[in-house]
């Protein structure tokens, strides 16, 4: 996607051909800075500290982490060590496990001398595949926006609500939930996005709003609790979110607060769609509420808030009494019954086993 006229992906190889560069998402929206990952430890830290985040990008960064690990030690022992080390970084997004398993299955049978080249080659493919899948998700999802637009006067925008950041910053390119919005925008559809700020880390305010602004898409930032009110007043036509893990039955795990938006959407009759690539589906899990591990993050993310001061300095300030405690579950699960449909690279389907099997018959 474009930043000031220059085309970017979220992750790429440095000019030396081996180090990995990423956009440091902890600095956005105020500072655009990239960082260079040279070791397995750097890649793991970038995921853990959320310089990169979003299910697909976490997976790709972990795959590059495996490639970096092979550069320093291509032994069998180091394949296992790198897998375990990267796997422990963030528990909820299943794309991490998917990408690491891909890498281990590729590397383990090879002779150590062949592992570095093979690892870099496979990650390059995963990156291209991710970008292509997200573009396809965009095309399949744009149809939903166009259908609403088709019933509207040209001057009235289609209003779409989204939660967290599921745009190109969360993937290699295009995004999941935002891909249909970019495709529809590209096709000239008059649309407007309600952007949930997404406490506690504010990925909506700092990342989604920044992406949409950079791309010239009309949007308005809202506090997380406003969505229900907007839906009751008919001010939301569609909800689009991404996902960190979808079960074989179609339950959707996503950034905390997604469930409440789905409940409000259900109550107000607003279609609630979830966009994801195939490697976000966890075929081994049926019941999302019971079986998906939900990441618990540091309470400081709830007790404090970070931003840019009037003086242009980025700082973190306390927003709660010093002796208050906080709990910080990062994700929640929206049961399939509240999801109007899934949008994948292969097309759209119902959020159900039958729906998913229709698109992925090879999983039987
Ligand atoms: O904690 P994060 O920022 O990694 O959470 C990201 C999300 O929940 C996204 O909505 C999700 O990964 C969607 S897929 C692009």
C-alpha cells in the first residue's frame, strides 16, 4: 500500500538480502520508522513487543525468525529451539503456529547446508501468498459493500464499522477486514468507515485510522462503546472485522470487544462479516469459547495510555488510581451464530462447519 506515494509492504528483506525490515507499529501514527531484525531473538521480540502484530503478519515474522535462526545455526536442535521460542511469543493468533509448522516441515528433512536458502525461499512465497490472498478477500468482500451501495443514492455513503486493526499493517499487504474497503474504494464506491479506537492499545486509533487516512478513505474515529448506539440509529450498514483464529465450527476469536459489537449488530439487524485467510482457521478446535487460548497482557496497558504530548514528545500517562488493579484479556470469542458470514480468499461462506467445508473440501 502507499505511504506518501511510496509503495510498502509491512515486511521485506533489507538490501543485504538477509536481514528483515519491518515497520515499527509501536511508533505509529506519529512516527514512521522501520526496524531491522537480524536474529531469531530480534524477530521474537518484535512479535512479543508488538512492533509487528495482526495474525497474518505475526505468522510471517515468525517464519522469517526461523530463517534468521538457520543463518546462525542450521542444526536440528536449533530448528526445535527456534520453533519453541517463537511459538511462545503470542498464544492466540493461530497463524503463528501455522507458519512455524510450515517451516519445520520444510526444513527438518533437509541437510543443514540447504536449510538457509530453503527457509528464505519459502518465506518469500508465504509473503506473496499472503498478499494475494488478502487481495482476493478484498474482491470477495467488496461485493457486499457494492450491494449496499447499489441500493443507495450516489451521494449517500455506505457506512462500515470495524474493530481493531485488520488492515494492511496486520498482514503483508491489503489486510483482511479492510481489504474489501480498499477494493470498493478503488472501484469508486462512496463509503465511510467507523473506526473503533480499540482500547487498551488503540490499534484502531493509531493504525486503522492512519492507514485509512494515508489511503484517502473517509473515516471517523469512535470510542469503543459508541458502536451499539450508531447501529440502533441506522448509522452502520455493515460490520467487518478480521480474526486471529476461527474454529472448524465458525466461531471467531478476535480483538477483545469484537463479541460486544457482534451482539449489538445481531440485535440491530446489521450484517456482521469476518474476513480471514485459510491459515487463520484452526481445524483442530470446535468450541472457540472453551478451547482457544486467550492472551492475557500486562495490566499496565489498561492502567496507562500513551500518546503524543502538545510538545511533540511521545509519553505514557496513568489514567487510574495508583492502587487500582486491572485485568487485560486481549481477545474474545464471537460464537458462529452471531456471524453473518466469513470472507476468505476462496469466497464467502456461512460461519459453520458446513460453510467452511464447502470452501475447503480437502479438510474432510
Ligand atoms: O493484538 P493484535 O494487534 O495482534 O490483534 C490484532 C487483531 O485482533 C486483528 O483484528 C486480527 O489480527 C485481524 S487479522 C488481520
